[in-house]
C-alpha cells in the first residue's frame, strides 16, 4: 500500500507524456465526460437537499414553481423529523449497533489476522482461504436460516441480534485488510521482543498494533459504513418501531400514502447519510485504502 | 513487562515449566487461541446458517413451527412456479446488464481519473459519495427521482419539449427494470472505478513512454499495456460486483418491492417475501439455496475466466 502511494506520488510529480495532450482535445476527451459522470453520480444525493427544505406546496406543484429552485426554504421537515418522530431513536440505534459491532469484529479480526500472518500455526493457509470464502457468502442467502437461529436464541427484535450477526460481514473483510498491514511490519521487530521475553500477546498489543494504526482506522471506518448500510438483517430481525435502524425505519415507517411525505422522506435520507458522509470526508484516504486494500490482497 | 518475565523465570526455576508456559510457546495452541473469537462468530452465524438454510429447504418449516422433512417438494413446487422463473430471469438480466455497464463505465471513469487533473483528490472523493451514502437512503432518493408524478427527469424532459406525458418509471415492467438497473449501476460504478484506479496507478508510466516511442497509438497503449496489467484486479473486482449484484435486495425492496406485478422480483426479494412475509421458511430457503449454483457459476466465470489471462501474460502466479 505504501508502495502504491509512493509510485502514485511519483507519477503525479513527473510530467511524463502529458505535454502531448493539452488544450481543447483534453477538454473534450477528459473534462467533459468526467463532468457529466460526476453530475450523474452526485445528483441523487444533491437532490435530497432541495427536497428536504422545500415548503410542501412547492414540492407537488411543478408547474408554478421550478423544481430546481427553492422559494422560502423551510426547516419544517427536518424539525418534524427530529422532534415529532422516533428518528433520533433510530439514529441512536444505528450508531450504537454499528459502533459495537465494529469494535467486536475489530478485536476478533486483529487476533485472527495476527495468528494467520505471524503465528502461522498448522493449517493457517487453509483458515485464511476459508475466511476469504466467508467474505463471498452474501447475506441474502443467510437471512432466512439466521432468522430461525435468532428466534431460537430468543434474540428476536433485539439490537443484540444485529451486534452478533454484523461481524460475520465485517470479520472476513477486516481480517484480510489487517493481514495485509501486518505483513508489512518487519519480522525483526518481533524477534527482538521475543528474545527479550515478551509474550505473543504483548507483542501484538505493544508492537504490532501501534504500527498498524492506519490499518485499524481503515478497517473501522469501512466497517462502520457497512453496518450503517446493512438492511436485510435489520429488516428481518427487528419488528418494533423503537428498535429499528435508520434504513429500515425510513422504508417501513415513513412510507404512507401521504402525497406530502417526500419532504420528510428526503429529510430522513439526508440526515441519515450525513454522519457517514462527514466521517468519510475526514478519512477519505483511509477509506480508499480499505476499499482497494481488501481487493488487492 | 520485565518484572513479570523475571518473576516467571524465577518461579519456573530452570527446566521445569508449567503447562501454560509450554503452551504459550506452542504455535498451534497459540494460533488456535487467537482464532477463537473470529472462528466462533463465523461458525455460529455464518457456517451453521449456511447448512441450516440448505436443510430448511428440504422441510416445510413455517414461522413459529419447526418443519418436517419433505424431501424435494419445495423444489418441485418452485419448478412449476412461473413467478420463481420470472425472478430467475430478472436476476440474470439485472446482473448481466448492470455488471457490463458498471464495468464499462467504471473502467472509463478510472482511466479519466488517471489523467493529470486539477483537484484530483477532491474529484476522487466526490466520485465515491454514492458508495458512502447508505444504499437504502439513496434508493429512496431514486424513488423520488423516478416518481410517477413529480419526477424531476420527466419534468426536465417535458420542459425541453422531448416528451408530453410523464414517464411511468416504476409502474411499467420494463421501465421499472431499467430504472433499478440504472440505480444499481449508479451505486456500483464508484467502487469499480476507484479500485481500478488504484490498479492503474501501479502501472509504470515508462511503459507507455517506451510504447509511444515505438509508435503505439492510444488504443494500443490501452489494449497491450493497461488492460493486461489490470486483469488480475479486474477479475477480483468483477467477481465481487457480480456476486453483490446477483444477491441484491436493498435497492429493489426500497424502490419497487418486486412490483409492478412481480416484474422486478429478484431471487433475494422473492425469498424474503415467501419466507418472512408469508411465513413459508422452507420455500424461501429453497429459493435462497437455488441461488447458490448460479453464484458458484458466476464466481467461476469471472474468476477463472480472467485469471487464465494472468499467467498467459506472464504475470505473477500467486
């Protein structure tokens, strides 16, 4: 990974052959298509903003008001969301489940990745491959049997069910990502510590983890996003309104026949996305390395 | 730390070491110990349900009632079920069309982003936004964009004079399929583009310089340098993309719930409807289990099909 960024920096510094294509040609072949794709990519997210601050009459009267402009913006939809619905509760549920699930799977993944990369017990390669295969098992084929298992454990309609099940998505991913990071840490450091009488646990906590902090950040940011985004398990395992997570609640609680629902729906979607987008904007680099790192391994 | 080791050495007095001390130097025991948390969760909530799902598909289990073994009855039932075959057809169309477009647009976008650009970091972070916004929430935004009365697309096209009537995006079977595929492409392109971009950045510029000196055109540069060097990453990325498109649930559930008249039911959504909403766990499990062979084929095709190229090009074989 460090290797990639180094090369990347290098190729950006050097002018290379870029002097060959300048001016008008580049506008047509690069900037124009790029701008078009970016507008399409950003539009649905952007479109939540004007919709969530538009007064209701403007939302449904597109002949009199141009839908692209907002006349007299209102915070009504957002205040209604925050003070007259269960939305804060849903937001809290999502956050609480995501953070705990991420934390649990990070701990499990750190131990697993360390064991697979550095302890190299008998069969470590096979276990590593099995964990990769676990990454390829989609939730869509697991949710039905899991529902019966969750019921059996008496965890139905409880956030604990999600906290226990989400790590099945997060652990394979985080373990693979962390294995990549651990591999880059020189083995000599560990040997020195072993000679000084440190146990494996001490080595992991005091030497490996501090050196793998970027990897830990990448894994947790990405895991948080995955949890926040998760839908099918939350939809299946939760039934009472006050336990729901934001994605499930938006789909099931907000969708009534009301023609005026769009304002509050879009406000809900916007407020539910913003925490992630803000988090993401602070950690773009970690996020990208999480995304590309797990694939490159 | 030094204190504990000193006292430990003192108590064990030379050659006699306690069981714990011997075990803590044993690779296999330590490895096992460190694997316990991850293995416990994956075995209990991933491996076990995987087998339980297959087992359930041979029973007539309903919600709140354990089923009895009924053999292949669920599968025989599905074999004659037109809606099931419609969902298979939909899933295949959805996966194939969306994957082709995602790959083409993703690769194109990656190549564009690999050019020398001002504000490159900013552009890259904007491109990733569809991937960061939770899928269901962006699906809700698409639902609004594709609304039958207040669609911004219909409005714009009407004002440009291109159409007279609102487009019935989600009410007409083929329009609904196209709209969902569009939303899926929108959501999947950033992932493919950014991962391929990371691959592109590892390609040394000197290769292009050498090829250009030898008279290679832009297309030849791409065809004989970029693409071969990128195939290993393409294989992995497309395997993931095909896998997650095939098993997609969220987008459909948030936008159409399988409607109009089952025209957009994928196997995952049909499974949910039959198992959870109608309560027929056995039948739902049979639908979910029926996805497995398709998934294996999809993985094999995208994985081995592209993997073969890797050694053909003399790449690293790992």
